[in-house]
């Protein structure tokens, strides 16, 4: 039996390798770290969470909740690891990022059919293979992919939020709470830094006028407010300073919205709230929710320490920007995630234009299943568009190239039921879509014998 090559030990690559191996395939998993590092990773572990430590909402009628349910139904190994390392975060699946990646690494490295090779893969692989090298794909492999596919790449910029030591937070100012009390702990899952109108206005002014890192001229020129496209920010992960510059009220109606977060000491709702989310089991570090940024480190320290409760904040990680690389999926891929003109080669993860941790895990899962089916001479599968994963794969493969941009799981892409009651409210529609998705996936799993073991 042929051996499968998987390039990239991130979320997608790790899940893909596991799914294929559990179906009897021997896998060589190439991960270039620690031989070659990136500007975003901090460890050598597989499946490292680079940005947030939250995998998204767990509510079953939300887009990420639907995708989470699908991943559980399909026996995702990474979701099992996430549930073993879960942290309190309301209705979000937040994990201890270090424990999560360590457990994934241990499972992968101890699997009898997976051989982890710690070296960079420079050349486009021979079939069968899965390329899940991520948005920080090395220059040599990027060039090789470009030469093989004959297609230009799309470049976007993504950002990372800062993290803060819990002991450096002024707990006489901040308070615990979850929006509308919908948390997993009585006191609330988030630390909230309340701002009055004046404090909020000062923060917006400082963010807009603070000095930023200068992006290299040969890479891209970026103007505030541009939409996603060649050399632009991804709309779903805008730097906090760019969002603030669009409209002075953007933050108060966005990541700093105070709804459902009354200060228990005053029983009043602040004008705005900066939320901090727990990052580890010991609750020693918290990240600033929605504060991905490209500000200079000195400016981050100056501006963020003006936030009430963070005057003496000690940062364990500052925010940063990095270039993300994506292939032209509408031109290159089928919804099975195989190349159209090279059926033995799959792509998965952020490099295909799927955003969000769950989306990347899901794409790796599908790629791993299809790679195994290819080797076993079974027909490849394309999931129904009534499922969130099927809708995601269809969306990235069938969007007009001029409109192609990274996409996250959302209810707008999933195929709507024809008999949906027009009088149904948003929550009722979402619930019906979630139920149909679950039913269709269960039927599809049974019809195609997708589960291993």
C-alpha cells in the first residue's frame, strides 16, 4: 500500500494525518519546526494555536457550533483533545493552548502508523499527499506550489492579540462576568475592564494615532479600510487600530460592546468593556479579546496600559502581524479538496482560504478521509451543502476568483431548507438549519461508512 505524505503539522495537517492513519494508511508527516521557525509560532509542538485560544461558539445553532457538532460526529481527534483541555469561556470552546498542542503532539508521535519528520519539505510532493502547510508556508515550498499549479497566490495579513499576566491586572478595578450571565462559572468566565465615555474616547484616539510597524514595500501597500484582496487585511480579523479608525463607535459596537456586562459593584453598564479571556488551566495568563494589532511594541505597552485595570499590565506576548498566503482555491480545488488536475494531491487548512480553528480542523479531517479513500481505491466524497463543512468546501471552490477571500463558517453559506417558514425568527431558522445539518450528516456518514474503528 502507498504511503501518504502530509506537509504541515498544524491543525489541518495533524487531523489529516490522524484520520488517514486510523484508516490503515502509513503517513509521513513533515513539520519544519524547529529546524525552521516562523514569526508567529512559539513552540515546537504540533497543532499550536497561534492567535486566540478559543475555537469558537459551542451553541448548537451557531455556525461554529454546527461545525463543532459535525466534527464530533466524524470523530475528530483534535476536538477530543480540545475537550480534554477546556477552559471556562461561556459558550466558547476555549482551551489551554499549551496543554492542547502537547496532547495532540503526544497522540500523533505515538501513533504506530504516523512517522513525524522534523524537516522542511521544499518541493511539491508526489501523489498521494496532503499539503497543509498553512498561511506561513516557507518561500521554497510556496514557489514550488506556484510552479506546479501555474496559479498566482493571494496574500492577506492576519494579526495576533497580546496576552497579560493575571497577577499584573488590578482586580480592584476589573470585574468577572459573562455577557448576560451565560458563562460556565458562577462569577463569570471573562475579566472585564470597564471604560466610561471619556476613557473610551481616549483609547480610540490613542489607537488611531499610535505608531505601527511598517510593512515592507515589496510585500504590499495597505490603506485603512480596504477590503480583503491582494495585499489586504482579512475582514474577519482586522487590527484593533484599523477598526478604530473606520468609525469612533466601531469598537463600542464591536469587540468592546458592553451589552450584558453590568458592573456588579455599580449595577450599571459601562460605556465599553475590554474583555480578557483565560489562556491556561492555572489562569496565570489572559489574552485581550479582539485586540489583534500591528502597533509597535512600545506603543502597545503605552496604549494598552491606559485601559482601566491594566495600568501595570505585564505582557507575556505582544500583538503582531504576519503575512498569510492562500492558493486560488476556486481555480485549483474540487470540494473534495483534491486538485482538479492532480487528483492525488489534497490541500487543507488556511492555505485553501478557510479561516477559523474549527474550519481548519474540519478541512484536514476531510482531506485525510479522502486521501485514505484514494489509496484504498474508494470513491472520494463531497459532503452535502446542507452541512457546514460541505458548504465551506463548496464556497471556497465555487466563488468567482475576483471575489475570493478567506471565509469562516457562517450560516449564510449553508444550503437553506426549502420549506423554511418565512415567519420563523432568526433563532428558529438557525435551529432548523442545525437540525437538518445534523440529520443529513448522520445519513451521509452511514451511507459512505466514514467512521473508522
